[in-house]
């Protein structure tokens, strides 16, 4: 992954993308109140670096403890 190799443009893209996904998932969790949110496809294949950032953004945006269910 280019971001892991230190590519600044890739790091910016990952930061933006994880922020948007995290906020979106937090909004969905607030409205729908799911037991779990499953992430698949390319995002899940990106590994823990990306998933952990999405979780962090979700938790910082979300007002209820529902985000703990994001997997």
C-alpha cells in the first residue's frame, strides 16, 4: 500500500476516505441502529490501517455507543 510506504498523496486520500466513511457509518448507525455494520470488498482488503481509521472517525462522530458494533 502506497500510504504505508510513505506516499503523502496516498496518505491524504486514505485520511479523507476514512473520515467520510466513518462519518457516514456513524450517521447510518444513529438512524438505523444496527447490531453490526459489516465492511467488505476493497475497504476490508485494505487491512487494519484503513479499518482502524474508519472506526476512529466513526467513534469521534457518533454520539451513542452504537459504533462499537462496527466490524
